[in-house]
C-alpha cells in the first residue's frame, strides 16, 4: 500500500486552494502537513479520503485503506464509550475494541456515556476509532486538539506503533507529536494563485515577488 | 448493516431521540379533531380515513430532518461515507430505522384512534393494511428529502416543502383504500398503486439519496 499524489489541485467552496502538489507516502512512514490557516490542509485530507473529487491530478490509494479522522469525532452522546467503538468496529468488520480502549487509555471510562466525557477524553475516543477500523492509511486532521501533553505523548506512541506495524499516516498538525522519523511537507509553496492574478499561474509572483 | 440499524434504533429510544414525537402528534390530532368537528351526523366517520392518513403523514414529517442532520453535525456521516458500507445501504438502513420508530408505531396505534374518529367497522383492517404498506414509502421519500438538505442549517422548512408534493400520491391512494374499504367497495386498485409507490421508492430513492449526500459532503 502506497499513497501517491501527482500534480494535484484541490478546491474549497469552488475556490482553488492548492495546486501542483505531488508526493508519495510509503507504508511505515508518516508525513506531517504544515501550513498557515486556510492553506487547504483539511481540503487536501478530505480529497484524499474520497469525500470530494480533486480538481485535477491523480491520487492513487485504495479507498478501503483509508481511515479518516476529522475535527468532529463522530461520537454519539447517548452511547457509552464502548458502544461507540463497538459500532465502528461492526461497520468495519473488526473486533479490536478492547485493544483500542487499552491503547488510548479509555478502559476505566468504557461504560461512561460519551456526553459525560471531557473534551480531551472525547478526542481520545475519537482517535481510538482509528484503531478499530483496522485500516492502514490514517488521514488525521489536527488530531491533538484539546489533548493534554500526556495524551499527545500517548497518541504519538500509538501512531509510532501503527507505523511499525506497516501502516502509514498523513497528519495535519502544528504540534510536535514526537515522531522523529516523520517527514514534513510545507503546503505554503503550493498555494494556488488567486484568479485575480490572471489564470496564468505565477504572473503575480513574477511582477511583485 | 445490522450494526447501523441497531445503533439508530438505540439512539431513537434513548433520551432525546425523538421516538415519541410523531406518535404524540398523531395522538393529539386524533383527539382534537372530533372536538373541533363535533358529533352530529356521519361527518366524523366520513372524514376519518383522510384525517388518519394526513395525521400519519405529518407525524412522519416531524422527525425527517433527524435522519441525516444529526450524523452530519457530529461528523459520523463523513466517517460512514469513508467506511466499507456503501452509502446507498446507509440510506436504506436509516430509512428502515426511521420507519421502525415512526411508521410501525403509527400503524399499530391507528385502529385505536380510528375509534375516536368513529371510523366504520369495515375500515379498520384496511386502515392498518394501508398504513403498513404506505408508511415505508413515507420514510424512504423522506430520507431522500433529508439527503437533499443535509448540511443546510435548519433545513426543516425546505425539507417539508420538498417532500410534501412527493407525499401526495401516497396520501391519495392510502386514504382511498381506507375510504373504499369503510364503504365496502372494491379496494384492489388503490391498494396496488400504494404498494407500487412503496416498492418503486424503496428501489430507486436510496440511490438518488446517496448521490445527493455525496454532493452535499463536498
């Protein structure tokens, strides 16, 4: 399993935000997406997850390899921690609930309603869902939001174990997850030129840059 | 698929799930209409089939926007769209869950409310049969409408406007079955048309709804 992206352009709300993007991500590797707010990190991840089509370019990645984690965790407040995970395990046809609870340090909370979790605990539950999907390519959008330092370290360890088991991760984050082996992809240089600068790419930079 | 169905049923039953909403509305309507119309003559018995069908339809409409809106808001819909389950199956299962928590209870309670509305004795069997045949169509058509407005903030009004015209044939044939049945006439034609609507909606609309969701998730 390898993710390969060539000459990709993506749009948000009909506006082209990123273009000319090419990279590869092999099994066992992690890639950190960096860039200022609004550069298109979420749009890129949604495109790779298959939720929206790319404007141009190729994405080669089997859709059944993707586990996508967005800002929203997809939790049901009136279900317990274990019920939430069991649902996603059943949808994905796996039985890794117990292990996921252990790895994300949620065992003590397993019978608590998701409504009664703190923001950080909800986030941990949302990330535990990645483990029950049993999928290889993790697409993570700001996974560490509202996690404390200990939980960030815990999650860093989970990602490292996932990589060691042959998985891969594409992570949009501003926080250091402690993944020494991860490469960083700076999205700033791929920002699409504004239409006002004339459809011709790069004119604006040539004149004013 | 079973997992999604049991989750949706569980969510509907637990606090804030809106399980009793449609049922309570149906009950209120059937209690209030006789008070408004009055007891004289056979008026009440004559309009009972129409009132019961209109009530069931509006009760169904009340909970439609919950089918996808809640899953959209908490991000589950994105995750379901990337899961191994085809979106068409997600729509079909969610419509089925909606029918089980609205259509089935409405069908079961309708004969009791028929008594309140002075429905002629011959009509009861046809009332239950027509609701059992017709309410699945209401849920599937409603799921299609809900898929069209998913992502629209407070899309309830838009949803009602979109769905009501699509409900009209179901209403006409459903009420016609009960009217004819109560009057002791032949019911085969409206009954077959009602079943046809349900089958066609169930066969086609999950695909249309899944396409609408894919566009709305972009």
